[in-house]
C-alpha cells in the first residue's frame, strides 16, 4: 500500500486540463488519499463536446483501416502500460490485482475486435423497383457520450471507445466520481496515438458533468453503464432535449438455479466464482441468488458457507488476495444497510455479516463476504441489487417455482442453470427473462456474443457486432433510373 498518484487532469481537445475544484480519491483499503481529478463543470463538458464535434469529420474521413490501425496502437499502448494501470486501478477501486489483470487485456481486446470488424458496417441492396438501385449506408452519429461506473473504470472506458470510434464517431467519456484516477492513464494513451479531440475524458459528478453531457445538443448517441436509477434519469433527461439514441447496461440480481440432477459441488463452485468476490461482488453479473432444489439444499448451504468463509481478504495489490474492500464510504454504508435488512427480515446469516476482524481491517471499507440462507423472494436481499459481497440461498420444489422466483425481480441480466437434462435446461432458458443464460457454468462475457439485459437490466447488446452497428445510423439511398 502507500502509492500516491498526484493530480490527474482531464483530456479536452487534445489538452490536459484542470479546473478550480478537485475530487480527492481515497484508497478504499486504507482510506488514505491517493490522488485527485478535477471536478469537471458544465463548461468543461461543452468544450469537450465541441472539441469532439470539430475532430469528427476528419476522423470519419479516414479509411476504416486507418482508424483500425490507430485503435490497435491504442490497444498496444494499454498493454505497454499494464502494470502502471493495474497498480493505480487496484489502489483506487479495491479490486484485487490477481483477477484484475484481465481488465487491461479485455479493454485492448475490444479495441482489436472492433477494429477487425470495421468492414462489417455494411449496408444492403433491396430490389425495390425494377430499374432503380436501392441501398442502405451506415453512418456515424457524430459525437458519442459514454458514461462509466466505478467497478471497472479503466476496462469500461477503454473497451467502450472501440465501437463508436470504429464507426467514425468521436467520443466524450465521463469517468466515475469514485475511482476516477485511471481515466487519466487512458487519456495519456489516447493523447499519444489519436488526433486531438477524437477522445475527450471529463471527470466529475453525475451532476453537472453526466447530466450536461446527456443533454448537450450535439450528443445524439449515449452509451451508459451503471445503475437502473441513473439509466432512467438519463433516458428522461435525453428525452427532454431531443430524440437521442440511448443504450443502457444496468444492474442485475442474477439467479443460479441448481436442479436435482446437478453436480452440487460444481454448481456451488460456479456460484461463488460468479459472485466476483475479487471485486467484492461489485459486478452487474454477480450470481447473487443461489436457488437450489430442496433435495440438494442442505449440502449446497454447507458447501457455500465453507467456500465463502475461506476466502482470503487482503491488500488489493497482493496477488494472493481473493477479496478487497468495497469501493467507497457511501457504498460501504449502502451494503451494510442491506446486510442489516437481511438480518431483520429473517435471513439466516451463514457467514460474514460485518466488518472483518484484524488490525488491517480497522480502516477502509471492508465487509466480510456474507451469505444468507433461507432466502424467500419477498426479502429485500433477494430482490434488490446489493452490488456487494453478499449472496443469498433459497430453495424450490418445482421447476415452475424456480422459474417464478427467478423472474420475480425487476432485473433481467443473467441466469445460470445447472442440470444435465437438456430439455429441462433449454425449456427453462426460454422461460427466464434475462439477456444472458448459461447452462452448467456461471454466465459470463464471451466476445462476439451480445451481453445486455432484459427488463430493467438494460437496453441493447454490447461486446458484439450489434454494439458496433448501434453506433451507426442507417440511411436509405434510392437511385432512380
Ligand atoms: P451509477 O449509476 O451511480 O453511476 C454510473 C455513472 O453515471 C457515474 O459515472 C455517475 O457519475 C454517472 N451519473 C450519475 N448520475 C448521472 C446523471 N444524472 N446523468 C448522467 N450521468 C450520471 O452506478 P455506479 O454505482 O457507478 O455503478 C454500479 C451500477 O452499475 C450497478 O447497478 C451495476 O450493476 C451497474 N453495472 C452494469 C454493468 C453492465 O454491463 N450491465 C456493468 C457494470 C456495472
């Protein structure tokens, strides 16, 4: 521990920019101050959008392969600075560095993936009249806003550049107000390899920075990753100003269902791995609801308790640590509030439930990995996204009951099913309203397949061709002869 990263300016129109006010970032493991970013203003946002608008025609005038080559350079720039990025990111987020290493590779991988897909931004020809030629073109929106959450700020900001830039848009990124420091390293790499104004990075709070960005008249396309409440606020704000194309990657309360024929040990392993304790459960895809057939319930409860209780909490920069603190003081209070609700609403606390014991956990936002059993669908911990190291286990008797419980929240991000009965697996997959279903594994991201939510978990699939196309708008052209 003990890193200090100093002041980390924003990138606006190719210039590193500070301001009057700052946001001080603390290491969530120690509460030590580790650096600052400017608290951006509405004026900063306006300048960033204008710079992006000025750069966009030149960026779009390059061939797709020229743009692709530059994106590959940015990807290589991420890899070249991976250690620096990861040290900063683990210190600023509390995510443990062992698993976090994948984040730089994922961000670089998406830049390369979308660069390679560039020629798939194809149109169609339609034989609409006997003599004419009728076809479609895909064109960029212009300036795209991408707004990023705190759980993987570098990975999301880096990966989310790829599709809009490939499509010929320029981008303004808004980094999260907690864990904002790595946005500056992203800015440095973009500054090194891309023309000024093509990527602009503004730090600050939701109000005014996020809101001003969403409402800016030159922003016609918004890609948001974050909570349902903010997603709804963004849709409302956008709609007050103009018709804007908004995609949303929001929260989840993801069930993992264990049917009676399943290998219960494998299922519990997948549930605990899927919880993403490496980032203290702060993952939209966390398998936070384990639903087990009554015949396997007691065994699943004991296996889960033992596995979760054995997790090694420690310094996020130590590659043997399996879990760090939660991200911020505010989030600590929120997660602890859910744990208290779990206790008061009759959940059976199997392990965890408070601040871990030991000298190193006296300061910082540490919460024990926590498991509640005897969860019923009406309990708050079974219904609401906690976005923390808290999982709950409930039981079911029939398939219909399992499906009903799985569908009993506002969310619809992922589902995981454990069974060797292919008919049961596929028929259940069709009945559960989530955007992603995994059978005999916990649901994850696979490049090329849409990741996105149904219901209040979101709008639009990402990490696939659909994401690239969603950063284009279609124009029909009719050649009449
Ligand atoms: P959040 O919604 O509080 O904040 C996300 C971002 O939105 C931040 O940068 C914030 O400053 C900004 N923001 C806040 N108010 C705004 C406004 N009015 N207008 C514009 N921007 C505004 O979310 P969070 O707490 O940072 O992240 C946690 C949430 O993100 C969880 O719900 C999690 O499930 C979700 N998430 C989803 C995915 C996914 O792919 N589905 C991935 C990661 C996180």
